[in-house]
C-alpha cells in the first residue's frame, strides 16, 4: 500500500517569494524563469519519473541520481513522482516558483512511504568563499547535529557543532567558509555518536553546495551526496566512512565468547542466545575472529568480510563446538509504514534441519534452511504465536507464544539450538 505524502517545504533555507513581472514599457514583460532539478534518494527504487502537471519532465532517474536544472515559468507548479513504468503517484508537491530562483526537488524514503521535498537553493554571493548547507531527508526520524571541520579535528564534548537539532525532511541555513578541505560529520542530536563521516572533501572557491543526507536502510547510519548549485558543478555521492555491525551468538554449547576485528577486541562476554548492539567500524575489508572467553587466543571461528558504507550487517555464530561458523547477514532496517512491523526469520540452529515458519495461522516461510535468513515481511502490528514446524510432517518443533510485533519495529527472530533443544532469540534491530 502506498502512503501518499503532500508537499514538504524547508523554510530555513531561504524565503519563498511570489514572483511578479516588472513592467519596463507598456508592452514589455521580462521573463524570469525558475530552475528546478530532480534528485532520487528513494531507497528501494530502480527508477523514478517526475512530472509537472501531466507532462513528464524527467524519466527513469535511478536511485542516487540527479539531473541538470530545467527552467520553468515563475508561477504555481505541481510536481509528481512515480515509479518508472507505473501510473500511480507516489507523492506530489505544489508551489509558486520564484523568478530566477533555483530549486531542488528531492524524492526520498521508500516506495511504500515516499516523501517529496521542493526546496529553494542558495546561489553564491561574494567571492573567494564557499557556501554549505544541509538537507536532511533520512527517513529514520532521528534529529542530528552537523560538524564541518578540518579533517583531523576530533569530535568530543568540547567541540560545538555548526548546526544542531536538524530534523528529517528539512534544510538548514547556509554557512560560509573559506575554500579548502573539510570533513563533514553528523551525530545523533545531543551526543557525540557519529552516524555519517564524509572523510576529507575539497570544496573549491566560489561554490555553493547542498549536502544531502539520506538513508540506505540502516537503523541510524546516513549516506551523503554533494549537489553543487553553482561553482564546481558536482553531483556526486559522498559515501560515509562508517558501517554498522552486530554479533549474534547462536553457537550451541560454545559458552561465552568475545569478538575481535583484526586482532583487536570490540565485544566481550557475549553470552549464548544474545546479541550485541550495533558498533560502527570503518568501511572496507575486515578480519573478524571469535574466541571462547575462557580460552583467549584460540579462535573458534573467523570471517573475512568487506563492510559497506552506511549499511547494517549481522554476523551470527552457529554450530557445535569444534565446528562453529561465522555467517554474515545483510540487514535492511528501514522503518515499516504506519500500523505495521517488519520481521525476518533466521534458522540459526546448529544442526541441519529446515523448518516452516508460521505467524499465527499463516505460513510465512517454507522449509527455511539451516544457516539462512528469510526475506523481511511487513505484518500488521499485533501479538502473535510464532511456530517452527517440520516441513514434512507439520509437527510443531518450537512455539513462541504471545510474541509482540509492535508498530514501527524491525525485528529478527532466530531459531537457535539443536533438534530436541530448540529455543528462540528475538532481536529488535530498529
């Protein structure tokens, strides 16, 4: 079911002016067109079309794509966006465009909950300087603060952010800096927890740039894009240097474990049938190893994993002593639509049995193989009995009674243990 969103206008960026026509002679009316570009950061879209009225202006714009500016008369315009190849509007925006004013039309969110932000851009005034401002179109709902610093500056309690308490679907005032190399970082508002880190970026002289932060499906991490209004003319993804990693301990009879990254411990005393919170390592290749807490230095499992920018990953430990495996799962933690929950099922049992999975009386998964995960399911938020059954006989092997799958929650339900000693681990990933 599509959720239709109406116009969102960010008032902090610049005032919106009703544009009129200045008469130079009795018969002369100058043309002062506005300029609009289209940006697609709808997480699960393959391509989007954007229309003005009934006229298609931009077609099949891919995710993380952006267009050149297109001129429009300075009067009231209604823009609509659709998934390419469909005739259903996902969102629309109506605004009277000001003459000679550039705008960004940004589609964001997900296909089942698309937002549309039509926002005036700030052109550079003055010389030998740069202008930067933030557009926050992340769909997680977290307020953030923004730091724009030299690359080697450490964020701590003694450093004040440039911008604070920025909510989703909004933009900020424009800040002026001298040209140079800067590092852009976002933190959760009121904390020093960094959830976006651009690394060093060169900002050349006489450039006005929109820094757009959006979501790839992570619980809290953000991705970035640079959209120059004028100057360098860049329209590029500025990938975050951060990824997110969670550990789930489902290795039967392995006892408490600790986790290491490149030989450096990052989680300790992880009990069987438990999960860590997400940590935020840097992107790139990692050598993950796991040891019994009681026998440090002796790895019981290891994994080579390349962690990607602004995405969440779970590594689960499964198997019997002497045959423990570390298996990476791709997490997709975007929020569900109103009234729903999103849940996946993971067969993390240490033997090789497959199981059917029922939520209430509805079969959600058929013969979920050992050491694999299902897709995510959107389910009405409620309390359910979740059962795992033998695919051949239908015999119930485990029941989780009165499992609450609450509104707005993203959860993973792990089947752990072994035949005859099965149990469940339920994690809230968002």
